[in-house]
C-alpha cells in the first residue's frame, strides 16, 4: 500500500462504510453521545461557538475524519495535526457537578479517556447509521471495521494500551459507558443538544428540525434519550420507521455523486489507477 493510497487499503471496510453520505444521519447521534459526557460538554461550551453554529462543528469533525480515512498519507497526517492543535487549547474546569464529577473537576481535550470516548462515538455512530440505512455487516466485516478504526484512534492520540482489542471488547466498552454513571447530561449539555437537534438556521423551520430530530432520536440509545429528557413515543417511533424504509429504498437508486461523500470521490479521482 503506497502513500498515495493512504492509511487504508482500497478494499477497506472502514473506507467503504465511511464513503456513504447517509452516515451524516448518524453525525448528530455522535454529537449527543459526546455531549452526554460532562467534561466533553464543558470543553465544547467553553472553547467553541457551538451554540451559534452546531452544524459547523459537526461538519468540521466529519471532514477531518473523512480526510483521514480517504486521503493520501500526507492529507491524513495533516488533518490529524490540525485537530491536535485545536485540542491543545481545550482545557478548563467543570462548573456543573454530576454524580461522577464534582464541580471543579479539571478537563483537557488530550485526556486519553476523553479522546477514546469521542473516537468511539464516531465509530459506533457510523456503524449504527450504516447498518440502519445501508445494510448489515457480516461478523468478519465488523471485526475488520473495528481493527481499521484503531488506525484512526492511534493517529488522533489515543494510546495503544487504551484501545479495545476486538469488536466485542469495543462494543462492551461502549455499552458499559452508556449504561454507567459517566454519561450524565448537564444543563449545558441539554442546551447544546437542543442546538444540535434544532440548529439555528433561518431557512429551516422548526418543524423541519423536528422531523430531522426523529432520525437522530431513533438512532440514539434509549437510556441516553431518557437522560437528556428527550421525547420518544409511538408517533416518533413510526416516523423513524418510515424514514428508514424510505432511505433504504431510495439509496440504491441514487447516482454516486449524491450517494458518496465528496471527500471520498475526490480521493478516488486523485488516486493512481
């Protein structure tokens, strides 16, 4: 595999999954999982313009991930360095106490535990969106997907000894974190979550945001919905089921220019035959 090919083989499962533009439907899920961690929410609130431009941050995160996954080696390493420089400035103390973290708890974006959780939310949400809207991965594909995700985690600063070794151990880590006391949305996190679900876009009426939020809420683990106090009922459940059927029906009919992430298409055009 040459530097022009990047960090992943051309037949990489991780690259194939992250080629699908429909994964953007899982982006808000990943953000809500991240913000449910009090220290992550504090860092986002204290060091960004998230409330005014929540989708801008989501797109920056997605763009960084896709340049790492689909770009050549130089592009991937440059994207990782740029993100590392942003993280270097993110540090402070928690203002709102939770059961797991007293007020005054220090945080920093380079904390290995926070890096791992943020990485895990992106990987888990990509897989959740892909399997919901595109198709299921076989057991061996899920194992390869996880193994390849470790390449990104290491590049972004997650220590090797902190990474789950298998897909089963990764799933166990995510499930335990979700079920445990660590994730407890603070008032700040709830305000940030509302901005995610109903972004302040003048051209987007709130009812349209409500419709989009149904997809995010349907993908979100139920316990996290409950901790945020987000509504979920039979009407929303039916709406999510309809949205899923529509996407799964329409997706195979879309031309590649609409179905594939632009970063993936650009990389494929630039890659030597």
